[in-house]
C-alpha cells in the first residue's frame, strides 16, 4: 500500500484503544471475516486473527473432553483437528463453498513422514473415540459425519489408504489449503512485479455507466447510460481494428420515461438474470421522482424505526425529503424473439417492482446491482443516503438499509399479503442464510454494512468468494473492501483506515463497532489530483484475461479524474494481503478510434472514469466520459512484458475516427458528463 497507510491502522488502534479491524480475507466457515483477539484463546492454540470467540473455544473444549481419548498422541492430533475451525482460513480448510466437511482437509502425501493424514491414522487407528468425526457419511469423502458411539478408525475404515482418500488432500499452488496439525501459514509466492504499463484502445465514443456481458456467453454485452437507455453491442475481437457494434439510435430498451435524470440521479445499474437466455428476465436500478411519477411511491428511509423524522430534515438540493426514490424493477425480453438469447430489444413495461425506498437526501445512494455467481441472489449496493458525515448514522444502524449491501432472492416472489406481513420493501424474499435473516432487530436484507457510497463492485471470476467493492470517501480517503457476510466496514466511525467519528454518544441505535474491517487497498485524496482537491474511486475487476499476461491476476481500479489507475497484486496468494502500484497507461497508436491526449501530458484524454466493465472473454473495459476503452496487448503501446508472446512492433499514429468506427449517433451531452461526475464524487451540499 502506497504511503504505508494500512501500516498506520494498528497505530490508530493502539493510540485510540479502538478494536483493530480484522483482515477482510480469508474467511471462516460461516463465510464471515475473522475477528481479531487481543489475547490467545484458552483451549485452542490460536490468537490474532481467528474464527472463534471464547464461547466457541469453550464449546470445542467440551466436545474434545467428551470424546474421552486415552492415548496422548492421538488426543493431541484430534484436539488440533477440532481447533482448526478457529483458523482464519477455515472456510478453505473445510471447503465450505462446495459443501461443509466434518473435519478439515488433512495434508496427505506419498511420504508418510510429512503426511498429517498418515500421522492421524497411525496414532489413532486403534484408539476409541466417542462420537468420532471420522464416521463414514452418506455423502462419503469426508462429508458431514453421522452420530456414532465409541469407535476406532479401524472399525470405520478398511485401511489408511481409504481413510486418506476420504479425508486427505494435497497442497499445491492453485489450492494451498490443507491442515497439517498447526495453524495455516502461507508461503510467500514469487514477487509479482507491476506491469510496465496498461495499453488501451478506444472502441466507442459514447459515455456509459454500466456494462454487463451477455449471459449466453457470446461476444455481446449490454451498455447503459445514466438517462436510462440500454444497448446491446457486438464486442469486436482483440486486434480486429474494429469498434463496438452498436447503433445508438436503436437501444435494446428505453426506460427514460420511468427514470428521473438530474445531476446525481438516473439509471445506476442493470443486471441480467443468470438464466436470461431461457427466462428473459433482467433488472434495472434507477431513481424516480414521486412529484412527477405517480407510481414512484415507497417507504421513506428516514423514519421512526431509525430515529429520523423527515419533516425535520428540510430540503436537499431543492427537493423535499424522500421526494426521490431508489427503485429496482424487473423487465422482460420474452416475446420479442424466438428465444430471449436472440432478442435485440425488450419491452419497457415493468414486470414488477423488486425494491422501492425513499431517499432522505439527494446524494450518496449507490445503486449498482449484480447477481452472485454461485448463489444466484441479487446484490444491491446502497449508499448512506447523503448528508455530510452520515448525520443519522444510517450506515451503522442495522434497522436501516442505507449504507448497506443487500442480498435479495428474486426467484421466490412472495404474495402481496406476505410482503406486507414481513415488512419487505418490495417483491423479493430474504435468503435464509443472510446474516440477520432471523434477527427481528435488524433488516434481514443486509449482507454487509458500514459503507458510505459503494461505487462499482465485482466478483472475481476465478475465486467467487473475493467480492470487492470500492467505496467513495467523504473528504480524505477512497477505499476498496472485500465484502464478507455480516462484515462492518466502519463508516462513519472510520473513513477508510482514518478515524472519522469515534464518539459513541453521537451514534444512537447503531451496531456493535467491534471487529470493524479495514480496506484491502485505497488512497488518500491528497495522493491524486491536487488541483481539484477531491477524488472519487471507481472499483474495477480482477484481470483474468490472457490478453495482457503481465496484468493477469491483478485487481484494477481507478480515480474519477483519470489521472491514476492502480494494479493490486495479492501476496501470498489467497492471503488477503495486497500490494498496490500506480500503473502508467496510454492509448495504442493503432486504436480503432482516435485517442486524444491531455494537454502537456503523455496521458490519453479519458475525461472522467465512470466505471469498469468485463466481457465473456474476461477482457477489461474502462467506461469514461470520452468513450469506451479496452485493455489490449502491452506491445501495442511499446510496453515491455516478458510473458507476452509473438510481439510485433507497435504502430504509430492513431487512425481517424472514421476508420473502423461502427458506432452510430451523436456523442453524449456534456450535461451527462458532469451529472455522472457528481454521482461518483458523492459530495454533500448540506
């Protein structure tokens, strides 16, 4: 981390006697982030970042004593296995994403001397164990154990080989997690050097806020703008010399009649159902004005449940409290083609309202939506609702949905009576494994809390548990967080790693502020764009394309003002520890569309960076006020990458916009540029 910012986190913790935040990754077996203990556990040999509290530690002690193991060596091995659930990597050890095991994956190898699985067998094979966790399960291969009485391993398994086939595993570079009897320690991998530079090509001239690859896996993607239009575009092949195949005069769907577009408002997000190619379902997140649109009606986020009275707020930006709403609505492409995957347009009529909520202020309301790649649920990113410093502490209040990431089930739609009975904000169900689904004092929709204005989140295509969100800061710090179940990211107690409002008396009716999670990466406002005196982050993606092998595996993100793009590499792998570097960037001389330069600077004139996108080939796109840019081979900009093959010399001048330009229609109005600018910055004018 540049400037040693995260290194100062622990200094703050010591000086202020505030709980130190846990690392966002790895994960515990309940998919929550580990907690940080000041003292070691009493029974299990774990301290620092752990997945057990004192109550769980005592439970494990009682479980161990109840096994009544008489042989000391076997008892020591079984104790370490039981305590492995406290390891900060326990989600990996117990393979929870593919089905929870009764014991961790035991390190196994052909060399018995270094095989912990062999050690367990050798020391415990003839030892009686009450309620053994090694009982064969109906699922087999180390799945959840059946209840058993006193038994020996030789009573349950025919041989060491059978035992280790079921409970053992081999550590390797791709999957380094197996249990060897001690807390997991990751080896430092090879030092990954940042790329020499990021080479871009300009393939579109219009300004978009969102890009979503077509769910059918084809070379097509959807693009949307802030006023409310969605287009379906053909993505040109790398090196083809072509630009986006998109006709601005013929959108996939035009929702502008439903949407309030003005400064910080408009269409903030879109998401296509994972089975869109079969069911034609897609969703839009936007703002409406109840003064102009009769159907714009929902509960105000400022209400008595969160100790807020809208009548006392006054106007914000010329609007009354909760005049504007955040809406998520469902639409359909069914009936416009023989099957939805072939649809070139959709109906603008809503199928149903998924979510509606009145906004107390006119800024910091997020609005991105996306589907989880493994659970199929819809995630909705919501800002704190505005007002400088989150004056009502909405982000820390679990009775409020402001300053939260929500997780909604849109496949099981309740009846109107159930919606009212359950107090839902629209037509969705709450997943049973949401962290607060059974907590009557909290909103069950919440997946994570303590965010100011999340602007662009993404799941890693290779490791879906890596769910990263950028969160725009108030005055000083921009951050990227690894979102975990029930995670609290600190706003407005902290702004990134920096203390903001540490006085509990000013935060009535808020959540427990222990075990706050600090950002994985970020930057100070003073690090960028000193002339502007401000900054606003835009989250990106883990780069999983093979186009630029020297950027592969890094997480890319940028600042609104397009003066800095960062690449973050994780080391050791799967550790949650990242090193970030500003990366030079330029535009290829043979770009399909001409790239202009910033005056008195070698940088391409991107304008403002609004967002990032990813296609089905995992190539990465940067959506800016001057158009759409794609990351291409480094050699096209004369950047050196030792991993790039078949390097050819870069071309010199860019072709004119007429060469290879297949984008029809006019450029976006300047008003769109500045309105989107305000959306990202999320400044308070109160």
